C-alpha cells in the first residue's frame, strides 16, 4: 500500500527582508513531484507573490502580511489559516530538491508516524559560497539545547504544534525546538540533504555545559587488582572533589602486591575507603555489581583504576547530569596518555553482531569533531564503562551488569542498551583532562583466552542486540575508529 498523501503546509518566512530569493524558494516548491502542499508566505502582500494560477497544481499559494512563524506556532486563534496535518518552515532563499516532500510524506507512512522529522541539509554562508552538508545525528534533545544544529530543516505534526501551546511564546525557531527537548515523542530522520539554506554552519552556544555541584550523595566504585601506582593516580581527584565527600569503595580481585595493600590502608585513613574482596577469575561485571551493592549513595561513579582525572569539576558535571530524571548513564570524553582521543561515545555499527565501537578514536585532544561532536554534550547508544556516572535506582532497575554472560567485555555496552530500553538517555560529556590507560590491569587483549572470551561475548551481543539500530549514527559519515569522519567524497584511507 502506498503512502497516504498528507497535506503539508509550508510557511515561507523572511520574504520581506530577502527580496528576490523568495522566487527561488517558490520555484523549488512548485517543482515538487509531491503536490499535496499549501504554501503560505508571511510578511508580504498578495501583490508581491507570483500569479496564484501558476500554483493550481498545489493546494494553494497564500499571503499573510501580518504574520510570522512564531506567531503561527503560538496563537491558537490563527489555526484556521493553515490546514496541513504537518508543517514545514522555510526562510526565503531556501530551496528544496524536487523529491523533498515525497520523501517527507513517505516517512509519515511508518507504523508509528513521527511527531517530528529532522532533515539532513546543506548550508552556504553566502549565496556564492560552496555548500557544506549538515549530516545530522538524528534528534538529540541534549545537543539541540546547546546548538541550533537543525535550523528550519524539520517537519512537525499539527498535534505537536498544538501541544506546545501551553508554553510561552518563543523568541526563535531554535527556542521552540529547545522546548521540545524535555518531551517524549516519536522522531523520524530524513538522511538525504534535500533542503538547501543560505546560512552559516551551526556553532555551540556559550555556557551550556556549566553545572551546579551535585547535592546528591555519591559513591565512587573502583575495581582493582594490584597496580598501586595506577590506583594512586586514579584517586587523586578525590582531594579536589566539589561537594560532600563521596563514599569510596575499592573492589579488589586477588591483589598480592604489598604496596597495594599498604595503599588500601592509606585510602581507608584518608577517604574512609571500604574494601570489597572478589576472588577468582577476573569478572569485571561481578566486581561492579558487588561494589555498587556495598554503597548507599544516590549516584554511583564507576571508575577504572587506569583512569586519571587531571582537571577539577569534570566528574561533578557528569554526576549533575546523571541526576536528571530523564538520564540513565553519563560517560566522558577520554584521552590516551599521548593526548589523542580514546573515547567520545560508542557507535553501533549497524552490523548483525550488536557490538559497539569507539567513535573518533585517535582525534587530536583539541579537535572539535564534525558538527562539534567532541565539544558538546550528546546522546549516544553506549559509553565505555571506564568512567560512568549512573543513579542507583537506574542500576537496580536494569539489574546491574551481566556477570553471567558478559564477565569482561561488552558489559558496559549491554548496560547502556538496557538503560535506553527503559526510556532513559545515555550521554557523553565533553570533559577535558581525563586520561585512560586502557586495559592496563587486564593486560594483553590478544591472548588465546581473551580472544575466546571476546568471541563468546560477541555471540551474546548478537543474540541480545543484533537488530538494534543506532538513531544517532548518520549513514553518510563513518566515525568508528577514525580521527576524522569518512564522508562519501573522502579518501577511503583516511
């Protein structure tokens, strides 16, 4: 069965200021293969529009000289002026590919039609400049509060517009989109750049990652086996922790080095550390679960012993975000000892095995990433368990880490996916100065035992999450284990 022909209302704004570009916008609308569109141009008189007879194949071309987009969004008394089940806003000068609205209408034929459709697009700083594509990470309710990365490249349902009416009138389309960040809604993503704007590439807003030191009780859980120098560096951040002193739980797995046992005694005296002993083969999931069970705090900070936090305020920002009721897990931007990027969120590759891989690995420590991916707080499918903040109630709701099926690897990915499955967000923070000496305790990742374990873990993930997609992964940009994004036009060896 074909897609239902939804009536889409297009509001063309800014025509009074733009002058001639309105003709380009209207011409691109008139060239659409999909014709169930009504076009309303705001801020101009009917005499400034082309002959309406040229648009008879549409549902109409109208002028509303006294209106603007934000008035339409906020004033229920004007709903009679537009008839569409969905609305698109186009600043004068915007152009659309001929199949743009056919593709938008096709997305509405999904079993659960989306309330909002965000669209890949391109932007030109000036009319004569080369276009730059905006391959979006889908709908990210945290990113939209920090950066106007969508602009007017979206389609909203009439129901969504009406449901936002209790809010005060917004001052911009971006503010209207920011107000959607707290909503639960169905969102679609048109991953073809069929809209073209004369606008600069988006930049993050200043001050969006500031935080108030958390008032919640915090527990720090650190799994450890010997490596006293690693652990000594790991716990230094406690000396400058902002807020009430956290509980410190060290989960020990058969340590035998006298220097380690001496350090444990020092940490008990300095920070009131509580020691939990887990014997037998290395089982990271069991160590985490027993460590969390030994605490009473509202928020748990899981820290690998090979993590070093060199700048104050970083974990406090993570904890503050973990306290948000819509958030379940908060991870961090981690650096290798040489300063290159080790972790900034994980991507589900789209393959059937359900495993996740690191994005942007190897990028320079001062890199911004595509669309500022490395300098903004973002939603992701999963983060590494090397440094994670999560609430106790969330941990209990998904029954902690899987110590039976995923004792060593992929347990962090599995935990994040289970948290997302109950409707909570997984975030990665743009932290600075956090070093991760990956797998320093466990040792080589290429021994036969580790390779067998990794194969078994992959089978579990395939059976559990093999069909899980990644709504934050754009198909036009590959970021897995790459210091820079691979685009369709990039050198494949990059």
